[in-house]
């Protein structure tokens, strides 16, 4: 587990005044969990952005609140959908003895160096994240799996190929171990598949346009019929 620390102070600003707080370079946040009531907090935007980038929603963080330390994990991140600027963070307090369930990223190791890629084939990742459970100290920041030995289109990596660190388990007891993580493709076959998908999408759009066109013609006809009836 990475040792990540973020300094916070308790917050009194709420409601419409939060916009001014953000403009001053401070991000509002809240800490849930434990036996205590939620605590309103705030931290410097620059420091918070760095912690969010490193920890994501899968790595425990040491929160220093007015000198007191609390262990937490990020539960929710609110960011501007256009500017991608942080607006609010929700933390969930945890204990070292808690079993935490969270998603961790799957990282393909050896990209560009596999036998398949050197032969001109393409390796594509099918799953980016997977849920695991562990105590905070055992939670991995990511799960690495090597693609070096992938050589032909018949080769693939499955969930069962992931080597979990000690103390870490898959969150789902019925986890499908045959689930594909990465496949090998011929570039031409991949391009043909992409074009096929694009063609299906265009066909669906065309069908919608034809249907809408037919509805428009019917509306025009109804309008004409109604107009003739009124003239009579």
C-alpha cells in the first residue's frame, strides 16, 4: 500500500459560499464512516488533485485533520464534466482491521514487447478493473499481468492468470476465472470488426431516419386530410 497523506482542516463554509472557496484554491470535502457524524473538511486544490490522481478510489489515504490522523478511502469524486476540475471529495473513514472491497486497475506489463506485437499483431485489453477485498495495508494499488508470452491469435490472458498478493482475494466468491483480460488480434481482422460495428451503427441511424421520415409523411398526410375536411 502506498503511504499517501493529505492535510485537511475542518470546514464551516457551505451552500452558495462554496464557489468562493473553490475560487480561492480550496476544495470542500466530507468524511463519512465510523461512529462519528460526518465531518465537513477542506484542503488545498493542488494537494488534493495529486492525492486523487495517485490514490483513485482504491488506495487508502492518511488524512491529517487539524493534527489528528484518520485512515480513509475516497468514496466519491465530483469534478466539472467539461473542465475536469475537482469540485468536491467524499472520504469514507476505515480502520486497519477492516476488510475493504474496492476496484483496482489491471495493468498490462510488457506492452510493445510481446511476441505477438513483435510479429505485427495487436494486443487489446478487455477489462481495465476488477473488484478485490483486503485489509487496508494489503490493498494493491494495481494488479499487474504480463503479456510478454502472448504470441498468436489463439493466445489470451484470463482472470485466473492474475497472481493476487498475499492477503488479497477477489471480492466476488463466484468470480468468473475464465473472463478474458486481453486478446491478440490480426490488425486486418480488428479493422474489419471495427468497420462492421461502424456499419451497424450507421444502419441503425439510417433506420431511425427512415422511420422518422415515414412518421413525417404520415403527419403531413393527416394534416392535409384535416385541412380538406375543414374546407368541406
